[in-house]
C-alpha cells in the first residue's frame, strides 16, 4: 500500500456446475493462494459459487440454500485475513431471485451488489430466473438477526488506505449505454470490480477488452474483470476466463483465454486520484451511497509491474511510429498556422548538427510543404564557434543542402572576441560567460537575419532542456516560435530516427543517422583533438533519467520517494541506486531554480500530456523552494 499501490487479483476457478460445496472449497483455496501472493482485492467470476450455467436448476431450493451456506463458509474462512473478496451467487430475497456479488472481509459479509442488467437475448435467458436489483440498499438477513445491505449504491473502503474506494458491477452491467460503474466513479470509487461470465464468440474478446479499458479510462480508475472459464457447461456456449486488470485505459495484466489463469496487478490509486484532482470537470458526489468499511492490514505492495524506462516513448514499434508521425504533424501544423498568421514566407533556423536543431529543421520543412512554399524560404544558418567540430559542421551543411533550404554561414569567433574585449573577458577563461556569450551571439545573428528577410526565428530547444534550465537566457532560450518546446530529449531522438527511416532520401537519411550517433553537446568549449569535449549528459546527467523524473513529477505529482522507487525498477541493471539518487537531486535543484527561464518562453505547440509552458500546463512561481522535495530525497 506504500505510495498508493494496491495489489489485485482476478480469479477463474475450475468449478463444477451446480456443486456449491465443491466450488466453495476451491474458492477458499484460491483466496489463500491470492493472499499469499500479496493480493488484497480478490475478484471471482459471476455466480461462481454455483456456476453460471445452472439453467433451471436455479429454481431448486437445495441449490440456493447450499449457495448461501457456502457464502457463509467462505466468509468464515476469511477471518483475520486482510483484504476484500468478491464472490458471485444466486440469492433469494422476498420471493425474488437476484444475481449478486458478495463483498467479504475478515469473516464478515459486508454487502451484496445485485446485477441490474439482466440479459434476455441471443444465448442469454437470465430474465427467466433473475430480477434486476435496486440502486437503494435494502437489508437482507443472511443469518438470524444480522442484516446485510443489498443494492448497487455500495462503496467499500478501508481506514488503513482511505484513498481506496471500491465499487462493483456484474457482467452485462458494463455493456449498458450507461453502466452502473459510471455512477460509482462519480460517487468517488477509484477501483471497480466486475464479476462476469461472458461467453466466447469470434472477435468478442477484442470488444470486451475495449469496454474494460475504455471504462477505466473514462472513470480514471482501476478496473478488475474476472470471468468464468473452463468448468462451466459447454452445452451451447464456451467460457474462456478472459480476466483483465486495467488502470486508466491501460491493461496492467490479462489472462490467456481458455486457460483459467489467476492474474495479479497493482493498481496505483495515488495516480488515479492525481488525475482526478487535475481534471476539474471530474466532479464526485457520494450522496445516496452507503460506504462500508473493510479490514486492510498495512503492508508494502511488492511491485511486479513493468515500469518503462522511456515513459514518453512507446515500446511497441508500430505505436511508436504512429506517435512520431502524429507529433511531427502537430509541430508542423503549429508552425504552419504561425507562418500563415504573420504572413511570413521565410523561416530562420540555426543548424548546429545536433539533434534539436535537426528536428526543428525537419519540422520547418514539413510546415513549408504544407503551405506550398518553396523550401528556399527556409534559411539554414550554421555559426561555427570555438567548440564546433568538423563532424557537426559537415552534418549541418549537408542537412541544409539535402532538404533544399537556403544556406548561410556566419563564423562567430571574431564577433565574440570583440565582445570579450568590450566586457573584459579573457578568452582562455572557459567559464559560463565564455559559453553564454557564444550562445547569445548566435541568437542575435538569427534574429537580425530574420529581420532582414521579414521571417521568423524557429526555436530548437527541447522540453528536457527547459526542465533543467539547460539553455542560455536570451540566447538559445529565445526564438519567435519554439517547435520543440514540449518534446522531451528522449523523444527527439526517436522523431529524428523515424524521419530517417521514412524520408526515402538516402543522402538525408545517412546524415540524420550520423547526427543520431553524435554525442549531445552545446559545443561551446574548444574540442580536444578534434573531438567534442563538452558532453551534456556528463554535466547534467543522463536525459533518460531526467525525462523519467520529469514525467512522473509533472504528470502525476508523485513524491520523490515514489519516483525513486519506480526508477529503481525501470533502470535496474543500468544505473545503481546511488547514481539514480544523485541525478534526482540535481534534477529537483535545477527544476526549481530555473523556473524563471520557463516563465518567459516563446510560443510553441503542446504535443503530449506533459508540457512546461507558463501559459498552459505549468503555472509555477519562479521563486518556489525545492527544500521540501530535497529533504525527502535526503531520507532515502
């Protein structure tokens, strides 16, 4: 439960149709198995105590009596056990039969959630037996003088983890135009469980998966779906045990169909709550709901989930290609609109031969193509300085020529030397003034060239540099439109790679691949033996770490201790704990101290869920103190 994680399980039993005693024993065994695995929310299929496919046997008094007896037996089995368990059974009440999910914890039956959507079409004929349950809870006496509430408007929570709020629905309920879980989510439930017995037909699994993922996304919640499988009657249909655990639209775990698998998945309740707090349109109101408490023992949830190293970059190659194409389109469309609005037919881009300026040039080319403008209206400017190497210079020149842009070279060394004399800076003093003077000289040149041509200076800096403040104020920090402003460094690399793979221009592709192979550097210090002497990641740290920290801090507001825990999983075997912690401290110090640079960044298009524009996603004071965050890091 540390950091807001709760481990859940979706269980499909190998039961027997119409044998509650046998099924009760199997369920008890599975509960122990799941608890031993650390699960604290355990979900079984619909009508699992009797089997879903009993047919007219549901009218048999003996079956119903034994089902209730086994429910009490299962409840007794959970005494002194932490967590909450959901099992399904048929329950007779006041002359009607209901299909219910029973919530059990620590030897008690907390509540009964009835199915509201009773299908009676195609292969389903549940209305022959069952009555739709009511929303308002009503008392049901399962044992003498002890009433249990039955109704759909039940919420389950635990004092040990007050942020966790659970609600239940049953199978067909999810397939409705307005599922009960929608109301549950709006009442505050951030974990929905579904006890199901969905039969299998060709292609149904795809739709079912879309429903579960979609509902978890709409409600910004965890969703545990447990379905019947092998053991049900195959008289007319087959059940596959298609169990799923989803979190805000993403599948955390999924069972192999036709295998009766028990699956486990940790749901990040803290992340769900962070998302809901951010969305002011997601308004909760629990009036009309009954909140029932269950027993949950404090324990640390062992994380078994895969934590991606590059949260901004999809692992799946097809998805990555789609994402890259989409981002390039957003960047180009943003610049296209700005060029159209200002009436500019010229764009000025400083080309260093590095990744960021390369991406900015490629985006500018796209924008000009969209406008039907000649690429000669793009002025690619290379500005060799004290740190420029032959490799980056040659790549810059080749790239400008390859895309058909106009070329201009302005050597800045003499102008910077004059400036050094004016301010009394010694050329052999390679301090921050030595570096920033070059960056500001380059920006001045670009701005003046743009003025000469009535054009716009296209910014090249990326979001990772903005996060760290790794930009010269009023130097490369400034432009007239920053196309890379919300693209993290780890994604810049993949965008350039995608362009190289798809441009179908052999010479350009070769140049782009060499740019990708070049160390990241501002090239402001003299080279050593012709090679780049100043490598950015040696100074500020690996960008893959900083992008990881940035994603979880800004996107979800996670505390440093939680991000550190996730980073340990994501970068296991790549960086040791000391290295991860070292660069985390640097990230937080720089992120807070450099906000003043972000407070006045140029316009630029937002491309993803994380952005740092002071006019959009990050309204942060420039004088905010980092001590609270750094103090937590000191305790680790």
